[in-house]
C-alpha cells in the first residue's frame, strides 16, 4: 500500500491516517469533503529524482518542464516555479496563471492543436520560450503574426511519429491517426519546416513529439528519436532542442509496480545522444514534460462515506460525497483506483463492493470492484494517487462545488484552492439579460 501513498503518509497505532503529523480526519473536518491534499515532500522528491537522473545520464543541457494540464492553480504554479521547473501550457488560462506565478518567459512552452488567436498573441507578446506548432496552417498563421509584430518568434514543430503505444486508446497521442502534430509520411513536415525557414521572423529551433500517457515501455521514446533523425536527414534541419514529451506512468493500485523516472530519463538521454552522434551534431537541449509522474502520487482525494447499501444480488455499494465531478477518470478511461480507509485498517468481514459517487450518472463509479468492510456514514474514504488529471478535469456537474485543495508540508498547511461555492460563481447565477 505504501507504494501508492504520498511519502509523508503514515498511520498511528489505531490505524488513523496522517500526512506528517496532521490527521486526515482533522484536515477533512476543517476544509470539508471532498478535499484534495497534496504532500509537498512527494512533489519535491520527485523533482529531485529527475535532476539526479539527468546528471547521471545526459552531459548536455536539459530542462524538466511540468505539464500544467495534470493540475494547475496559482498556488501550485508558484510551487513549480520555485522548484526551478519549466512549464508546458496549452491554453490562455494556463498562460496567464504561469505569468502570474512569476515564471520567466524563457521557461514557458505553449502547446495545443488548435491555439486561438488570443493564445498566440499572448505568447508572442510575452516572449515565451517557444510555440510548439501543430499544423502547417498554424505555421502559416504564426509567420504572419510574427511579421505583424516585427518580432522574432521561436517555434518547435510537433511531429506525428506514427508510433503505437500500449495504453488506453483515449490517451494515445502519437499514432498515425492522432489529431496532434504534423504528419511525416505525406510531406507535411517538410512543408512546415520550409515555411519556418522561409520566414524572416520565425526561428525554428526544436522538434517535439508526445506518444501518450501511462507509458511503461521506455523503448517507444527511442523510436521517436529515430523519427526525428529521419526528418533531419531528409530536410537538413538540425534542432537546437528536442523533446519526446512526457507520459511516463505511475502505479494506481498497490499490486502495480512503481516505475521510477530513472529508466525513462536514461532511455531518452541515450536516444538523444545517439541522435546527435548519428547526425554528427552537438547534443541538443533535451526537454521532458512530466505531469502525472511528478504529482499523481502526491495527491489524496478524501471523501466522507454516506448511505451504503446492498443490491438484491448482494453487491455492496459504498457511497461517498464526491465522485464524477471531481474525478471523471474512471468514466473516461476505465481508470483503476484503490480504496483506503482513513481511520482504520480494512480488516474483518469483507464484501464485494463498489465505491460510487453521489451524482446522477450510472457511470459515477470511482472503484468498480473491490473488497471492503461494512462502512458507516461520516467515515473517511481516501483514494490515493489523486494528484493528476482529476481536479484539472473537474466540473460542477449537478452544481457540485469543486473541492478545497491543500498543500501539506512538515510544519505548515497552505490552501492552494478554497472550496468553491456555485451560488457565488457569476457564471451560474448571472441574470438573464435581453
């Protein structure tokens, strides 16, 4: 179980769960449930491990760039900035939060398959490190925008590498039919490169690919670098920076193996080294984009149990006060989780059970099949590995408020986000105007 809990998680002799010396029960009562709790030690240690792996394996320049889509708020953005990481953003909102958090423009990378004019103008005006271009049409538009501003704009090209990966189909991003990136086989990549080279105001500096999420085979990253090498050989363009994206996976249940970042970074470092050696060029700046791996294990989703019941067939339903609105991953991706009792060990008579939310959807199941003892209203249910792609995809379905988010350090609790009140959210209570 410890392999999926945050580093600072521990239990007392009565089985009550803590982060450092903070009782989960006391925190849940103070901030209400659902509540998301992020362990500072886990995020900091994960970032440290990445830097240590790079120092072992890559003699060139590198950058660890956090994928903001995993979870981003102003408070958390400041944490990431303080850790000295770059940030990969995909929207105007993420751009503005990164700016407010104090990120230097040269550590901000703008991605996205359909960037708006607002997003591109904001990025150009701020002077972000690079805009990762996703299509020939975008390259044409951006060349015109840079000309309008009379300003040099650094660009990378996101490549569609046509690489299949062993992950859920909804989180595969590098296959031949992906909506992301510029295809290689039909000549579009050559066209995009030539457009950038022909522009007086665009500076083509990098190649990028993203293969998918929850990946555990480091060899697929090496395949991406082989595609990059073929592009360079065919076009004569040699990038100063290169990235095979992020996507390295994590364990969500205690029977899964943890996959340390060392294997991933070793593989991409060797691939980048071989890429440079094959093309007889200097080592490029190597960029990786961890999101899930950096923050998922740091997060706990804490719920209170409601009215539980048995079906006529004897299946036990444990109902909690959150669900689909704060964690849509099980509904979207059939994501697997493990239930942890917040104030006692799971012992005694166990029932075939499901953990379900309170929302008006049959698909509102957080955990489909598990073994749980009888639960009682008010008890705490904790779901680990809740730090990535839950809050960032949360909603107000059934007008549920989004939860409070707290940052737990050894000697301090900080509020990253206060609990939302839809009654005070102008979008929900706006008066009809005619």
